[in-house]
């Protein structure tokens, strides 16, 4: 009963016969895309704040901090993507067949 319900649910959302690793990879790509958009918006926000600061030292410091934090976040995000891609490639079907 539960398995049939899950299969029906999977068919409705388009994941009926898809490997779980593929689903995880797709979800990670969507999350990375969303986080990339957030990082770009943070950089634009910091740049805009710097342009409209009018020479105020505190606003310039806050803008620089925003831009630096966005770049650090982008580096962390790209590193995480690389690690996840590496791990997913390790669990490829060919690798699993070699191990077994």
C-alpha cells in the first residue's frame, strides 16, 4: 500500500524510475543555483551601498564587508559543489560494480 502510494507520488512529480543519486544531484544543482543568485544579489547590494555611501566611512566599511562575505560564501559554495560532485562520482555504477 505504502510503496504503491510512493510510486504514484513519484510518477506525479516526475521521479518514478529515476535513480536516487540522480534525484540528489538535481536537488543539489537547484540549491546551488539558488545560492548563486543570492550571492550575486549580495554583491550587487554591497556595490550599490558603496556607491550611495556619499563618503561615509561606516557605510563604506559595511559595503566592503558585504562584498567580502559574498565572495567568501561563493568560494565555500563552489568548494562544496566540487566535493559533492566528487562524492557522487565515486558512487557511480561502474565504481560500485568494481568494488563488489
